[in-house]
């Protein structure tokens, strides 16, 4: 029983880390695009 709960917890942590990575990537991409756009104008 304990092992199953641990696995579910680990999977949740991995999901959270992936989501955080995607959000960070989006923020970084948005910043870069904004900078490029501002420099090109």
C-alpha cells in the first residue's frame, strides 16, 4: 500500500516539474520574442 502511494506522489512531482518547465520555457520565449520585436522596430 505504501509503495503505491509513493509512486503516485512521485508521478505527481514529475508532472509538476514538467509543467513548471513548460511555463518557464513559455516565459523565456515570450521575453526573447518581445526583445527581438522591440529591437527590430
